[in-house]
């Protein structure tokens, strides 16, 4: 009876903690485009806290984006899932995903405007200390946050997971990059060529950026997304979830965010 009562109390406690994570849809604008994102935070935490912009993969806002935002909220941040495509568009196949992500990456001004609209919306949220904001991104989203760092965004830091490395606009220049940078990629990712890694490091070294580049042996593209393996099989793409690399990368990112946001 005592064990049953203890189990009930624990279940209630964990249920309450889980229920404290709120996820609110937010409609905002970037120029004349309507954007549909989500603000995610722990309602049980009092006061203002650092904010983290979460930028989705090329599929758009999916369960993976929501899961990552909820993890951040559980760590004491307010997360904002940015809509980079407008109107909450998503893709269920590589052709459409490539078209959506490609349209954004070809228009540097639009990419920056859409990211900044999400960042500004996050900064105005009642739970957020607008002076302490970072960003993380996955795949396409990783490329977005790296390019925002190159553009001189006043973010405290950016963490890019299984991310493309090329510049969407001008490359990083000495003194132009304010954010600290963390890149977490798979060493066996066929989309990330060794020469692109070398070029990225030379660029960021020349610009004197505070950055760290981590390669995870055996990991390929999308290694943090539990749905990646199924997607890879469905579309014959080199996508695969790697639980150990995911665990290590998230630990690196958590440490990085705590440092740059001084949490």
C-alpha cells in the first residue's frame, strides 16, 4: 500500500512538471509574409530567462522541432520555433523540401528578415530576457544560424547540428561576428565534404571567430532526429539517427548555451 501511494505521488509530481511546459502558437510577420511559429516555456519558472531561437530542418516545423524546443524549455530557457517558410509550410518529400529551403537560401535578405522577425518576437515575450538570446538550427536550420552569425547578429551564440557550412551571403569578416559558434556534424555525413569543412575553418579562423567544430565518427546526416532513419529508407537518402552521437551533441550544446547565456 505504501509503495502504491509513493508511486501515485511520484506520478502526480512528474505529471505536474510535464504540464508546466507550455507551447503556444504565435502568428507574426516578416515583411508581407505571415509566419506561424511556437513559443515554448516552463510556466512554473518565475521571472525572465534566456531565449533560444530554434530553426527547423528542410522539412519545415516537425515533431523534431517541437521536441527540441520542449527540451530547451525543460532546461530553463524560453524557446521559439521559427517559421522560415511562411504560413507554417512543411514538406513531406525531398523535392518540395529542397524547393522551400532553396528559395530561402537563395535570398539572403529574406532569410535574415525571417530569422530576425522570429528573434524579435521571442525577445518581446514576457518570460524572456531580451539581452540573452542564442539560436540553434538543424540541417537547413544550422546553415541559417551560421549565416546569421556571419551577418553580425547580436546573438550570444549559435549551435548548428548536421549543418551545411557555406556562406549564404558575404563570408565572415574580422570583427563582424559577435556570436560564439558551435558546429556539431557527423564525420561520415556525405553532404558535408572535407573540403567544405576546411574552407569553413579557414574562413572562421581568418575572421577570428570564437568557434568550435566537432565531428562525430560514424554519424551521418540528421543524426539528432529520431525520424531520420525512416526518412532515409523512404527516400533512399543517407539519413540516420545516431543515439550516442545525439546524446553527445546535445550535451555539448547544453554546455555551450549555459556558457554563452550565463545561465
